[in-house]
C-alpha cells in the first residue's frame, strides 16, 4: 500500500493554520469571575454512543466519571413560567409524548419519500397543525399552557438545528439527518480533554501555527521536491507544503468569503454553488453567575416556559431572553443557557451576564 500524506487545515481565530490531526478544536473558555470554572463555549455533547469514537475515548479515559462541581447538583428538572409559577410535570410529559410522535412523523416524509402536505412546507408549520388537532379538546388556560410548552420544545429544536425558527426548516428534508443510536452525554471536563488525548502522540513539530494559508493548489502537477504531490499548500510566510491529500475544515462563513481565491484551480461550479446556497444559523451560550446556589437541591436544569405568542413583533433588546429555553447548572451558582438570537447585534461578539445582586 502506498503511503500518503494528509494535511488538515483549520482556521483558528482569524488565520488559517495547518494541523496534522483531524478533529475540531472545541476548547472551553475560562469565564472571568467564575473562579476558574470552565464554561464550554462550543458544542459539548456526545450525540449517541453506538459506534461513536468520542464516547469510546471518554469512557476509556474516565472523562464521564467527573461531574460538575457542586455537591447539590442532581438529575431533577424544574419547569417554570416567566411569572415564576411551577408547571405540572404531567402536563409537560403529555406535550412531550405528542411532540416526540409528531417529530418522528416529520422524518417519515424524507425517509419514506412521502410528499409533504403543502409545497415548501416547514417543520414548524406542520408541528403546529398536528398539535392543534391533537389538543383541540382543551380551552383557555389549559390550552395556552400546552401551546407555551410546545413553543419551548420548538425553541429547543431550533437551537439543535441551528435555525432561527422551525418554520425555516424544510419538512421534506428533516429526516435526512442521521444520529448515532444511544443516549447523549456531556463531557464534564470539556472537549479540551479529548483534544489533549487525541494530540498526545502527535509530535509538536507536526502542528504548525501562525502559518496563514494564501492558496491551495490542487491540480495533479504541483510536484514537491523529487516526489510528485497532488496538492501544494502555499502559506503567506512563503512556506510551501506538499501532500497527497488536504482536509480543509474551515468554517462555512470563511468558505463563502474566500473559496473563490483560496483554491487554484477554482472549485467546480457545483461545489461553489453548494457553498453559496448552504446556510448555517447562530447558537450562542449565555453564562449566568450568582453569589450563591441558585437552583433547589437536586435540580440541574431549569426549563423556562415563556409566553412567546408575539415575540417576533417585540423589541429584540427586550425579548432576547425568551430565546433561551433552558439553563443547566455547571456549578451551584453558575447556569449556562443557549440562544439562537444574534447577540452581537445587541452587546458585541460575546455576552456574559453578571447576575450578582
């Protein structure tokens, strides 16, 4: 078998750098004022465990055995309205059962190639229609509460899908996403620990930082020294790196801006068209720090059941908090929530709320 060399290119901060290891760098951020507590600013879930190499690494290295600090964090979930009123767990379970059933039927359209009820139908519109049929027996406050829980579940799905609203997600395609079977886990020490494990056996000289890439030549005649090479990576500092393969892991936004000049010869029109048409939503994390324990003993997640009936007509500077469906405790006094709102239109590129009295 012929030995081949493969480069992995990833963009760190504002530069394109070269690395020999093929994984995303999802490092946690040390939030100022959190007393050294790490808050993962990127994705930190292990989605499914069957045939999942990240889960295997986590188990072999006891990464799942360490829990977030705080002796009073348990497995309970608290449901509250924006007025602070508790929501009956039985009602939440009822909505969840129907919501899960409806979401499963959404996937059937793609998996069984069934025509959608309407042309350009969306997941959000379909779910709301089906939900209305199944809960038509309720009136008044009983119906309103169930509608609010449904909107909270749709909010969670929009964050998972990376879209502003589920009305933006095509019903005909939602079933194309495949998940590995099994439960989902969070690595409490953060994905940084996985990065360290994967990079342990990689010689430091094989990882080059501060090598901003100016162009990738990928025709078959670039050559390198006395050996033929399929690809040449040209850096701004004048260095040229030759390889048989190059794996480019830069962000979609970077490709949209620079794909035209980054590759020589240019990528085929079909790939450039796919890059331009593909979209990716925004998911931000909000870190709340309090002076003392904020959730009752044994509760690790706070699910907020907001009244979002007119949220799209409300001032975003006032209503952005309603885009956060739940908060999870990573310490007794620290909560982390997720939102799809564009925070930099409000407060800059990042948002840290100090909730001290």
